[in-house]
C-alpha cells in the first residue's frame, strides 16, 4: 500500500478536497462519486460523507493508497 502524507495549516480539510489535493481523484466530481459509492475508508470505516472533516492524525484509504493528514 502506498502512503501519501498531506500537511495542512488549517484545523481541518474536507474529505473531498483531501482526495483532490493528494491527486487520488483528478476532479471534485470523481471524488464525490467514489465517496458516495462507499469506496473510501476513513480511519478504517466506510465513509459516504464528502464533507467529512479530516483533522491531523486522520487517514483515508482509496484504491490501495493511504492518505494521512498531518
């Protein structure tokens, strides 16, 4: 599994934006679809909320890529 680390300077980043920023999804529309289809895990649980607030220490998994928020 590939691990991507994303550093944020704010309190949180929304899940949809995290997927776009990491390059896992090329567009917001693609991110919306994969999240709503239940293809994304947040902290090892399926998450279908694209506006989920991701804070440092949280991680998302999609398509054999783990994205860690720092």
